[in-house]
């Protein structure tokens, strides 16, 4: 995977990082680490079918494991991501990519497609879906780094 060269200046929302409620640790308790890894593998399979595919390495399965390590850590599990890759700093890690609202919507739509069957497929607790979706919405909004009015 090579990062594309930025052609647009980095946009930083004026109100700074969102103040988000972390998703409930009950999600990890229900899914287990294996369930989180399976869910993220399914997400990356969906992303591989979108116009965002060129942003990812050739090995989407390996890329999904990196993201799953982040989500395990986020959900209160062991610090898998930090141990393997260092501090998350997700906005910084995404800066090489020109993420606009359209790209954000593709990512969210792919995750939403996975979440539609999450209760049955991974044992995702339905009472935590709304909070998880709210987190994904705010988190993905913070990853947008191209101003809405950029040409």
C-alpha cells in the first residue's frame, strides 16, 4: 500500500475532537475478541468492494486485524493495538488519505451493512447497537480531513 499524495490542505474542524461516549464494554463481553475480529474482517470485505479499496493494503485480512485490535482495545479489552502499533492516534494515522464526507459515508455504510446482521452473526447485544452507531458516527466525523468546500 502506498499513500496517495495529498492535493488538498488538511482540514481540522473548528470545534476539535468530538466528545464521544465510548462503546460499552458489554459489546466485547458478548462478542469476545474472536467476534470483534470476525466483525472487522467482514467490514473490510465490504470495504474491499467500494471505491475506498485503493486506500487499503493488498492484504485486506491483515488490515482488518489491525482495525480489530483497535476496537478490542476501545471496547475495554487488552491494549492489542497499542502493544503492536503504538498509541492509536487515529486522526494522525488517517491524514495521508484525503477523507471527505463522501468517503466517510462509504465507510459508515459499509459498517452499517455489517451491523445489520451483527446480533445474529456475532452475538452483538442489540441494546448497545445505538450507542455503537453513535460512536462510529462521531469517530468517522473526526477522521474527515478535507473541508466540505474543497474543490
